[in-house]
C-alpha cells in the first residue's frame, strides 16, 4: 500500500510517499509523475513515511532524476534509516541528492 500526496506550488512539486514503494505500487507513482512533471523545475520527494523501497521503486526515482536533470533539480528528503541503507547498498546515495 502506498499513499502519494502531491503538492504543486508554481514550478515546485513536493511528492510525499507513505507506505511501501514496490513492484505493485511503483507503476501508480510512475503514472502520477508522468502527468505531474511537465513544467516542474524543482522536485522534492519527502520519504519520511516511506517504510520500504524495492528495485521497482528505485527505478521510478532514477527515471524522475533523469527527467529533472533536463528541466531542473530533484532532492530526496527525510529518508529513514532502512530506506537509506537500500540507497547505500545500491549506490543510489551517489546518484540522488539526499538531504
């Protein structure tokens, strides 16, 4: 189960994820981002309530990062210890801007 909350303010989008970002929920997030990202220059993922992320979830973050590299910047905030460990092991901590 994944709750996705989007807060768009001008060209700034904050996406708050709550629950589990896995094979089942990643396609939903991908679709929502595809619709929301055009025109966005500053993308923030708030992961304070994200309990788990799978490789499918990592793929969505990576594809968002590639999109934002062309049109602005992307930051990942409030990463839990468990999710940060996954970022470390997969090397995503070197790819993503994590605050």
